[in-house]
C-alpha cells in the first residue's frame, strides 16, 4: 500500500490533467478502489482540499480512503518531532511542518510506503529541523520507504493508452 502526501497528489493533478491522461487517472482510480492508495486525513483536508479543490472532489468521487490521525500516530509524530530538535511549534520554514510529521507517522503506523514530491536533499542540512520529508523518512529512527510520483508510476509497469 502507498500513502500519498498532498505534494504528490497535487503534483500529479497539475502535471497530468485528467482530460489529457485519462488512462493514468483510470489506473489511479483502480488503485484507490483496490485500497492500494490511501491518504492521511490531514494531507487531504488541510492541503489537497484547500490547494486543489477540483482534485479533492475527484478523489472523493472515487472514494479515496482517508487514514485518520490516532493517538498512537500523534505520539509517534511527537517522537519524530523530538528527533528533529523541533521545540514547541518552532518549525523551520525550510523543513517539515506539523502536517508533514503527522503524514510520516501515519505511513509508519500503517507500515506503508510514502509517496511524496517534496524535494530530495542530497546534502543534509546543518540542522535536523531543516530536513524535508524524504530526508526524515531516511532517518534510521523513522525508516519509512519514500518515493516520488514518477517513481511510483514507473515502478508499477502500467502502460496507459
């Protein structure tokens, strides 16, 4: 199962319009129906619905399963936040935010691969709090497999006609 970050879903929606890539979106709809593709509720409500309402409507119409934030997920998010040295709500503007950490913790809780199109940091920043989602996923204490949307498509071997 893949857990989608808002960045990947919005990236896909903006770069592969349904009108021009209907086969891709039929395949994505099938992945949703087969429960292979899910999204944390915080990513959907706080990001996709606000930044791309038409994408949110399409996902709702195709019955995307939203993964709720549980107490266990919140506790793991607090642990990750501590690993990054983030105190109170002092998130670094160049690093992950509260929603990002909840999304990571949700993927961990469901033992799922995270699909995120946040930028890969080839050189880790001097402060852990400046890490983006892929760098946080790669931390041994977090250990969430993370790929971007294009890798998700390529790896599927699906052919869209």
